[in-house]
C-alpha cells in the first residue's frame, strides 16, 4: 500500500537535511495520510479513503465529498476514487433529469 492520497495524488517528496556545517544528507517528506470515512450525500453511504489531511481540508472547503470529487481531475484520483466519482456523476445526472 503506497503512501499516496486517493483524492489528490499527493505522495512522497525527497529533499535534504542541511546541517550547520552545510553537510547535505537525503531525507523523505511523507504526507500525513489517514484512513477517513467520508459521506456522500448523493449516494447516501460513507466510504473509507486513505487521504492526506490537506485533502480533508479541501473537501470541507468545497462543501463535501461530492462537489470535491466531481471537480477533481481523473488523473489524480485512485481507481477506488474514480469508481466513486463515476457513481456520484451518474446519480447527479439522474437527479438533474
């Protein structure tokens, strides 16, 4: 299981530790990934996703899981999140018609 956010695609970053003597050693910056249950208002279910806490703030800012996932690019989403996006879009199309 990779350390990658299922909604934003945020993953590991590589950088350097720099000492006072300006010695550089490689290090890894890991995103804060947590298992969170998010509720879809259109589908009426909750879904467990491994997302970064930065993505959780974005979901809250956009008004919930449904609006956030509908406007996110498909290339950033995990396969599980893509299936969820298609189900939400299908339900939204039926509700609009």
